[in-house]
């Protein structure tokens, strides 16, 4: 059986001889490193150690029956004294500290962990009947439970464009540090950077959007803790002065005898204080950002100046607007009317155009309808006239004669009458003439014809358009 390497083989357990034996044993083991097995390894359970708790270093991958286990701490290149030895056949074990124990399967139990227990652990699997000696190795990491950090700054009330330095204070060494802004992880940029260990946060050229809540968090694989929030205030302004209602070319129109409420607003922290000047004269009656006129008069026209100042930044700004009083072009519409003057004019023009289009459309339909009817009636009459051999114009003129005989119809069909020229149309209305009378007997009918022609002119001329 192999001797306990923690005890000297002779001379009553001399520590000097024990160390010599340990060194000799390690020297032999170093020469056998080629016999290591990658399949056998040391695994901590749980994976991470916590200060004050315990851990078991298990040997995984070994199925052979072994006689002894010898545990070392740290690597072979820089070996520490043996921490524990266990003889499986006799159940005998020797440990460096009472808080350590080797189980029958070779696993090493360590209680009351400290940060000093962090390191590499090596176990030699000893079997006199089996050469070479086998070895397993693993790493143990021990962490503290994170306690709440604190965050500090030189001050918490800053001016815009100044520089701020935050510090995360923690009693833990080697903890990871993470920064938060308004409960979200703080993004870094060219203005925001941290020190090498993230313990210090620097913000250069501070802007108004940097105002808010800042926190730092310390964490490790087993725990995390976040500081209480620290609220940062950034003082700025006043700037970006604006009026309501919105001026057009720096001018606002006020309707005569109507109310006017003029509002001035500036970006500022803390909120700006306000004053007003009217045509260069300070109006002490208005000390807020609102200037109200209940009933606008002609005297209210002029230049209105809004003054805004911040007592912390010591900045004062001003902005002018011109009020022009005008007469209401549409009286009675009220302040709540949704139509402006231009909108009402456009509406009237639109209605006029719409009515014109409707009238034109109706007239077009009526004209087409009456025109078609007239053409149809005239075509029917021409067809009837051509059927009886009448002259249409002559027939119509004949109707105008009061009490005249209708015997004029069909004169053109009489063989006793030659064709009458167009200029003698009225003569054709005379009664049937006797057959070719000689000499003087023709004169009388001619005179009668002339008289009848004259009578026709008197009857028909007034009916002309």
C-alpha cells in the first residue's frame, strides 16, 4: 500500500521529510504526463462556488476500481502542497484543512468556501496494478454574493454643455459593472465613455436629453445588484420662442371687437419667467406667458414683444410679433366658425359655377328636343305640300288672309295659268282667271289682282318677325 503523502514515512512524521516525499512524487508524476486521459475530468457541483457555501468536485469519466486518490490545488506548472489524500481500501484519508473531505468515489468536498479556494484542482488516480498513473483536472471559481452598490457624482445639477463624472461604488473586487439610463442599458457614444473597469462614467458636452435617472449594477455569474437611481438635472434655455396663434410673416391679424389671446412659449429648465412689451413699453399687468385682450380696438395694433428669462442659466431672450387689427368681413360668423373669408368666397364661386352648368345642361336638352320636333313637323308639311302640288310658302301666306277663299289651292295644276315668277307670289292668290281674254278685257283682272296683292301685304306684313 502507498504511504500517505501528507505524512513522512519515517522519523515520526517529520514535515520536512513529508515535503521531500511530496516533491519526489510530483516529479515522478510530471514524467508520466503523457499518460493523462482526456476523458476523465473534474467538474464542480454546483458549477460556481459561493463564498460561505460548499462545493463537491466530482471525478467524471473513470469507471475503474482505484485504490487511492491524491488531490492537488492549482496547476502542475506551479503546484501547491497536497490538499487531500484518500486510501480507498482502508478508508484512511488525510486533508490539509478540516473543511475538506474525500468521498469513497474520490470526489472532494469543500465547505465554507472563500475567494482563495478559486483555482485549478488536480486529482491523481492511483492503482498499483495499473501503470501509468491517470490524472483528472478541473477549475473551481468562487464568487461573492453581490451587495447593492451606490452611485455618486460631483453634483447633480448641471448646465448644458458641461462635463459630468459618475462613480459606481462597490466593496467587491473583480465584479462586472453595467450602467443604466432611465431603466435601460446606457448606450455609449463619443460623448459617453467609461474607465477600464467600468467603475467611472464620463459624459462630455452634456445636453438636455441627458437629464434623467442613472444607475449602476454590479454582477457576477451567481448574483447581481443594482444601485438606487440618481436623478440628473440639466439646466438650459430659454430658447426656441414660439407664438400661438402662429404668425404669418411675423404678423397676426386680430378682428376688431373680438377677443385675442396671445401665448408665448419657450423651451427652458427650470421653466422660464415671462414679461411683455407693447410698442416698446413694458406692460406690468401681464407677467405670464399669456397676453389677453377681451375686446380688440384699433389702439391694440402694434408690435408685441415676449420676454423670457431663466434665473439659473442667467439667459434672457425676446421675440417680436406684429398685431394688425382688421374688420370682420363676415360678421356674425362667430369665433367658432370653421370657415375663413377665403373659404367662403371659394364656396360662393363653386355654387355659382355649379348652377351655371345645371342651367346649361337643361337648356341643351330642351333645345335638342324642340329642335327635333320642329324638323319633324316641317318635314311632314313639306311632304303633304309636295303631294298636292302646293307651294309651302304661298300656302302659309294664304292662311293669313281674313275671309279669303281657299280656291287658291291647286292653281299651279291649272293648264290655263302659266308659271308665275317668284316676285309675283302674292298675285297667285287671285281667283281663277278666265281663259285668254283679248285686249281690254285683261286690264280689269290685272287691276283687281293688284288690289288683292296690296291687301295681302297689309295682312301678312305684321306677322313677320
